[in-house]
């Protein structure tokens, strides 16, 4: 058995004030008027070496819906996919050019805590790796992919007061993914 990687995206059901504030900063303060909208999700990548695809998805769905490890069902919605490319997950729901910026802390205590909880629970086996970050999705309309990538790379890492926004290079890493029509 080769194992399965499960991706879980968790977002708010209600208006996201953090994303709205970041969009305001990008458009009105930094001048990125090409951005049509901005969404934010918690991004979880769970590598489960001991589980096949169907079992992995079913197990993670049960854990997400029955515990508070990933989400609060009263205020969050989630999407779970096995062996998924996050760019394709984002693009399929977008229908337009989109840039996704995944920001991960170099040392993430939350991911370590979730891994420990999954190991203790026993339902995921012993071969578990957990990654966590914030996935920012910029909707860019019909902007060509090369321009979308350039824009996303400009805003992904903070380099100066008016350059970059989403990650601090001193303790975070940013990964840019772009998709388009």
C-alpha cells in the first residue's frame, strides 16, 4: 500500500474580515487593482501511509466533522480531497485566472498537535505527516497566467512596507500556484 495524501481546505461560512482587510490593503494601499476578490482558507495536507484513498478520505471526513481539530461545524465549511493538487481544487471553483499563495510557518505547533492527536486516536495508522498553512486565493479575472504569476509572487512575501503582504520571510515560506483559462 503506497498511502494517500488528503487535502483539507477549511473556510468560514460567514464574511471573512481578515480576507476583506487584506483585499483592501492590496487594492487601495498597494495598488493591485487587478485583484477581483480574495479568499482565505486553512490548508491541511495529511500524508497517511497506512491507508488507501477511500479509507483515508472517509476517516478524515469523520475526524473533521466530529472533532474540533480542523474546524467548528457551526462556523466553518470544508472540502476534502485525496491526492489533490490545490491549484486544481481552487481553479475548478473559480472558472477564471486564479493565483493561490500557500503560507506555512517554518515551525508549526498546530500541525504537530494535530499529528499527535491523530497518532493517539489510532484510526489513521502510524505513518502520518501533517502540514498546515493559510491558503490565500486571488481571483484575477482574465489576467494572463504569466501576469497572474508575477502579481502573486510580488504580494506573496513581505519585502518592504509597500512590497508584499502575505508572508514574513523570517519565519514563513510562501508557495505560489497559478491556474487560468
